[in-house]
C-alpha cells in the first residue's frame, strides 16, 4: 500500500512538473514574440530619427544659402 501511494505521489509530481514545463515554454514563446515586436518598433523609430536628422541637415543647408 505504501509503495502504491509513493508511486502515485511521484506520478502526480511528474504531471505537475510537466505542466509547469509546458507553461514555461508558452511564456518563453510569448516573450520571444514581444521582444521581436519591440526590436521592430525600435528599428522603425531609428529610421524615423535618421529621416528627421537628414531633413534637418537639408533645412540647415537651405537656411545657410538664404542668409
């Protein structure tokens, strides 16, 4: 009887470990998606800043020609 209880206990803990492992995998996958989106957003911001910087340089050059 004690052996059966021990086996059941080990089986229950194994099921719990499997469940936690699967949940951790899902969280890791979701985190990867969020990070990829964040990197994409940062790259878009960097491109916008580059474009604005170039436009400012052009305006500065035009301003110097007017003066």
